[in-house]
C-alpha cells in the first residue's frame, strides 16, 4: 500500500535543513545546492503543466548524443537546471544525458565540492501524450582537490553517491530523494509554491506484485530475460498469483509506482540495436540514481550479474541492463541469469 501522509507539515527546505543539523561539520553548501535544484524543478513543473498552451510541445528538430529526438521541453529542462546550478559555488561540474561532454562551471563563478549528474526530462517521448515524465539526479563529492571538475569527478561508482532523487511531473508534482538515511517524498503545493512532506520514510515491499517491461522487445531478449518474465506471469510459479503487467514507458513513472506499491522494472540488453549492446538505459543518469533510491527504500538493483551501484562507469554515456525494484524479485532475476548462463 502507498505510504500514508504524515500528520505533520514539513516543507522540503525545513527537512533538508534538519538533515544538515545532524552533521555538526556541515557548511550548508550541500543544503543550498539542493534548494537551487528544487527551484529548477518548480520552473520545469510550471512549464510542463502548461505545455499544451505555451507552444513547447513537439520536437526541437534535432537529435542528442543518444541519437534520440530532442523535445522542446528537454531543452527547457536542461537550460533551467544548468542556469539554477552553474553559479552557486556548490558544484565543480555537471553531466547530463543531453550533453555529449562534461558541463563545466563558467570560469567567473567559484567551483565547489560536488558533482551533479542528471537526466533533465526522463520519458520526454511521452510529453505530447500527456504522460507522466520526470527529472532524475544524483550528487557525488568531487575527487579532484580544486579548480574545474574533471571526468574522474563524474565517473564514480554509485556507492559514492551522497544524494539522489527524482521529480515526477504527473497529476501532482512530487519530489523523492535520499541522502543515504532513508527515502522521503514531497508533493508540490502550487498554492504556496512549496514541496511539503507527503511520504515519510518510504519502504518498498520486499516482494512485488507488478512487473514493468517492454515486452514488445522480447524477441530480442536473452533466454534468461524471457524465462523470468514468463515465470512472473505464471500463477503456480509466482507465489500462487501472476504479477500484473504495468508499463508506462517513462522510467521514472514506472519506478515511482513500483516503489510505492511493490514491483520490479526490467529493461534488459537486447539484440535489436547493435549500437547499444548493453541496452537502452544510461548508467550515470538513470540507473545509478534510481538504484540508490531503491536500496535506501529496502529494494535492490542489478544488471543481472552485479549490483548497479558497484558498476564502474567508463564513459559519460555508458548504458546498462537494469532490473530494479523489490529485493526478492531482483534476486530472482539474478538467479535466472545464473541459471541460463548469462544474459
């Protein structure tokens, strides 16, 4: 069942400040950085909510580094996050799914201690159909000592994440985040312009009842992937009842539903596109942040052979197979991969 609403009124700003107070040596940089990011999220939410009236639907007429058609709202979200985060003195650099190279901090601004990786608008291919979309982000401490950020600062394992989260723009705008001390969810109250605590200490069920996979690609999956999904659909194998199929095609929306209700998301490697032998999803911008959230909520995330948070990224745009969600369901997927001798 969804996490019940708390009985106390707590804004995101207050929550972040209270979290900071737990660390006597904290300087406040991290708190201010998160608040800057939340400002960008509010601006994106406003634009998403009026997209059909503001002539920002449709594509921008070109492709990004992923060979995907860029939507107008993709560009808007990228621009708002960059402009909110480039001058605060909290970051040494940024990396985005939409940018081929590292995003530097302008030289006229100070360089901080953190690195921001983000997917400005996940699920943007669904924008014109008014389907829920989202922003995904993660924060690392830099490895270099000073000056502009480097690739070494960005290409870190997910175990080094200090904060991760996502904003989902749907019937309401909701932000979910973790600083490695549990997972909290905040819903935007547009009447006061504040994110207010609505889901305190989110815990995902140990075993789910939903599976989310693009079965249209099943012909291109490995034998283990097909056998796993068939297992979930067979009552006598899947704990006496079949799992329900729910697939939106917007990762952040599928993950958010499964996080609250209990379920597993699967996007395996497939043989359809020889340019993407490791599948579709980006390690830094999608898999790592959501894996961090899943584990903090009691779930798990794997590529079938290892934890997502243990994978060492080699480039800014590495891709990975992803099984994400309820712990026992992810463990079962790993068992299938071993049983069938790999993906």
